[in-house]
C-alpha cells in the first residue's frame, strides 16, 4: 500500500456522495419537508452514502473554512463547489460529519432537516446531532488543525474521542477525566462481547482512526499512533477477532488491515491478519503463519516491518479471493500510459474501475480522444457502476473548459461532459456564455444549461446578482425553462432591474410560480409598461384572481386600446362589484342639453365592456337601463353585446 502525502485525492464514490449532499441540502433549504424534490434528493443521498460505506467502511468528513478533510487529511485538489460547501457548513459551526454502516433514509432526512434549519448554527453547531449511523459534531475539536502539522495533536484528540465514545457510549467531555489506553481496552472488551452491534461501533471507530493515520502518513502524530497501537495491543485476541468479525463487509476488514500495516508493529499486525482471515472463513495455514512469524522479526532490532513481511501481507490482502486487487497498481505505470484505450477497454471488459483504469481514461481525454472514450463507456454490456466511475473520473469542469476553448466546440460532447459533471459545470458554462459573442454558440450553451435540469437551479440563482445585464437575462431565460424555482426572492429583485429585457425574463419565471405570480403581475401592471403588462395579463389564463381586481382595473386607464381590451375580457371573470362603475364609464356618457344617458360610439372596447356587463351584472340596478338602451339600438352588434352574445 502506498502511503499518501499531505493532500489526498477525492475517491469517485466520495465525490458522487458529496455532490448529492450539496444537492440534497439545497433542496431541503428551498422546499418544505415532504416535497417531492426533497424526498428524491434524500433517497439519492442515502444511496450514495450506502455506496461509500460499502466501499470504505465509513465516511468521516472534517469541515474547514475553505476546504474539507477526508479521514483527517486535507482533500487536494478540491473543486470550488465543494470548497464553498465546506465553508457553508463551517459557518454553521459544523466540525465533523461521520457516516457509518446501516445508514437509513430516515436518518439522512433528519440530518438534512437539521443542517438546513435557519438556527442550525445554534442547535447542531452547539450540541451536535447523532443517530444510529450518523454523527454530526460541532467545532469542539479544532478540526482546522488536521491539515496543519503545527497543531496535528488535534487529530489525535478527535479520533481518540471517537474511539472512547464507541467504548463508553458517552462523549469524552462527559467522562471524569481522560481514560488510559488500558481502561479503554478493558471497556471495549466488555462492550464487544455484549452485542454484535456494539462491536461494530468499536470497529468503525478503530477503522476511522487507522484510515486517518494512514492518510496523513508521516504527517501523523506519534501520540496518535501510540494510543492506537496501545489499545489494540491491550485487547485480547478473542476480543480482536470479535471486533473485526463485526465489520460491515469483507472489503472493510481488508481496508482496515491495509491501513493498519504502516502503523502497528509486525507482531500485532500478524494477530490482526489472523483475525481477518478467521472472520472471512479463510484462515491462514500453520505453515504460512510460521513463515510470516519468521519474516516479522527485524534483523536490525527495530520495530519496523521487514520488506519480506510487508510483501507477504500485501499479497494476502490482494489475492485473498484468488485474483489480484488492482487498487494499488501504479497509475503512472508506463505500460498503462502507452495504450490508455486498451487499458480502458480491458477495465470495462473485466468490470474494474481501478485508479489505473481511471488514469488511462483521463489520459484518453487529455490526448484528445474524449469521443472514443465516450463510445467505449456507452457500449452495451458495460457494468453500470464501472462506467459511472470512469465517467466521473473524466467528465469534470476542467475537461469542459478545454472543450469550450476549442475554435469549433463540439456541443454534443460538451453536453455530455456538462451533464456528467452536474452542477459543478454551471459556473464554467456561464463564464463561456459571458465571453461568447456568437449568437449560435450562446444558444447552444443555454440549451446545455437547461438540460442540467432543476439540480442547476441553486447555482444559477447564486450567479444571478452582480453580473452584466445580458448574463442575468440569459440565466433568467434558463430558469424560465425549468420547473418553478424554490426560492423566488432573487427573481423578484430582478423584476426591478433597470434593463427592460431583464425584467421581461424575470416576469416569465415568476408567473410560473404559484406563490409569486399574483405579486409579479400586480407589480408589473402598476408600473404601466405596455409589453410587460401584456405578458402579465396573458399569464392569468383568462382568470381574474380577487387579489388582482384593483391592479387590472388600473389598466383600464392605459393609453393602449389593445391592453385595455385585454383587461376588460379578464374582468368577465371578476365577482367584485367594484368593476361595474369602470365598465359603465366605457359604455355610456351623458350628452345633450338635458344630459341624458346615451351609449358611446361602437368600438371593440365598448362592445367588450357592454358584453361583460350583460353576462355578469345584468340584474345590477345601474346596469339595467344601459342594457335597455342597447336593446333599442339600431346597431346589431350593440344589440348582441347587450344580450351577452358575441
């Protein structure tokens, strides 16, 4: 197993889970509990968490102001969207998030609800939150120090506290003093033999500790290593076997063993190796045990594991199932780099998406063979998870930037990469949209943004304010083609934009949202803009909501005859008697010496008003004389309108 350096890369499964985490937390912020979008996002996140736990045994995230930690080591490089996500959680005073085996949909929903609450910084940020498989810890331990060698002792305290809690069932701060390693080992022995579930919690705490130490390599503290080793040494062999047997899967046991290899002395590692073998039902032979025992003795008197011993243990871990596990194959192997297409083809054929295969896939894309790569992963018969892992390794915003910079962009490929990258591609597409002076290119970019679907909504809203008017207009145009937005406030602000074209697009978005339609229509009608008012009236679909009667009546004084005619037709549906005087003023007038009431000259507007009075207000006292005048008219159109016909 290669020792990782100061910064660790983001495994594909973890990257997928974090993308779903961002999406789900956004949905819980925008939509009420039980909304379809929130429910679907919760299910997707629970599925991704289960995938990560199945692969890694557990997921431990540390939150920093400008980044994330994975098992105690800083993630580097970290996409900007994840950096913003970490900063957002840090503002809520969240320190760590741990997801263990057996995570359920209800637990994920509860966690999202608490993290998205307006007072999350005062509730979860102070007291934390825990369920059977999820723990959200506040900034009790200085998580920022995990990535800083100067305060690396915080790594010791954080994961040591997690192990103590797994043993005692209480937080370290709730105990009277800090227990010794011997005391922790004694309690672990008692708890592990009490039930398999409690033994599993102990294993998960040990696995998180070992994974964090292995991830940091030489950056880890000696105190942390000593505590970890002392606890394992003090635990009896039967207890070791029971704890390791409680691991969620065979893969997590072997992952734990591989991480522990560089931490504990050879004699202890040999004990763990035997416990793992027994838990898997494939114990090592007495001859091999004798051989490993001989190899574990260092000739120089040190505690370091000899090379032969390490090689044998690695071989056992890799070949326990009769085939080599290629997870630790060097991705920079020149034999793989010479023919990346063949490497990817073989990986798909044998259903393996190892780092070597992912590196070959990335090499294909970097060498301009992205289309060939897409053709390979789209071929029928591929394993869905393998194809998805390879896609995630290649389809990323950096690749998208390269494609958009081409003199003649291939938008079929761009669309595929954008959809594969998800919401992280939105800023890249918007940057390209703002730079492009070609109308056709802008149109194609807008189409790609629309195809990202509702998941892109939050990222689009974040880019709405502060940009040039044409970019704001384009963003609103994309939002107008998506389902109603969950947070209409930024759109309402855009409705007061100084540029008319921006206001038009904002109005189109708002009238699709039931909660903002009436408010948007009212604001527009009172502004008096003819084009916007026409759009607003059309959006009502022939209905006149009671709350908009006054706003529609104000349109009757507009200079535009067409706009007034549209308003009159809407008033046919109004039940408020306030409309009667306004309609009468459009039908009658007092003329002559004796100021008698007469009908106004026949116009489409006058006929529409008369028809509305006849249909809705024929028994209203002021209307009756007008309908009688219409009935005596010599104009057939007036007579028909007075009967409510036409």
